[in-house]
C-alpha cells in the first residue's frame, strides 16, 4: 500500500490558496531560526507548499531551495518569489535530487509525518544525507498524544505501527505517523537534539513535536 499520498490533497489546496490563508504566513519559529544563520546559508525548505518559509528565508539573504511533491505548490511559490532567487524543485521527500552535504540547514514544517514509518525513516535519511555535518534541521512531527483526540472525533484505523488514517475531510484520510518522544529520538538517532517540545497548535488537541537538531558528523 502506498502511504505517502497526502500531497494529492494538498495540491488541490495549493491551487486555491489565498493571500490571507494561514498556509501563506511564515511561522515565528522559522523566522527566528533564519535570523541565527550565517548570511547566504544554503537552506532547503522540504515540503515547501506555497513557499511561505522559502520566501521569508530568501528575503533574509539566504540561498534557498523549495521542494515539494505538489506541482501547484511549486507554481504558487514561483509566483510568490517575485524577484527573489529561489530554486524550485518538484520531487518526493524520500528521494531528494541533491548531492550529499548540499545544504547547511533543512526545514520541514508539517511534512515528513505524511506516511508510514518506512516513509518517515526514508525522509529522515535523505535529510541527513543532504545536510552538512553540523548542519541543523528544524521540523515538526505529530505527537502520539494526539491519537486519542482524533479517535474521539473520527473513525480511525491504525494501518501499521504508529500510522493512522481517519474517516474525515481533508488530508486525514491519508496516512499520518504519530510518535512519542522515545520513537522520535530513535528516528533521529543521527542527530543531536537542541530543542524538543510537544506543543498544542491552535486547535485543541492538535499536538505536534517541534524540534531543532544538529546533524552529527
């Protein structure tokens, strides 16, 4: 069963994106992180969507590449970039078309948990591969604390370890991976954690792990 299918839903979302959408607004955590980078840092926005973070980071003077599996997201990023020099690539997160060590930093906000554990592991392996040793990764993962919240609202089914689908609108029909802290740290065993927080987003019960990690040599 193919599990990395959520981009099919998001492609339709990106086709109808409006400037006032929350998906068009950069996250404060990402802005703060970008300001700590050396000028001209090479940054990959993996799962860039319509480019809210790619544009913000490029505006700071960084060398940004935006990658997404959804073609309408890439098209929206190209339009939003204006005069900013942002490279855009349409490709899956499990097969990044870049050389080893091509980036100083990788961002993946609300992306790499779209799939089963095999997909997540492959995405993390690719992130590690394209990062320089000592480079940083900022991302989010779905917290296992969220599973009972979702199950209380929708009919859910665990299709494989930690991987759930729900009978609901939006992308919940596509497989999502949920993890606790122990599973998360095991997945990122090639990284040194800097910060790790299980944070509730704007919707009650919408727990996400927020993580900033350094790739070990």
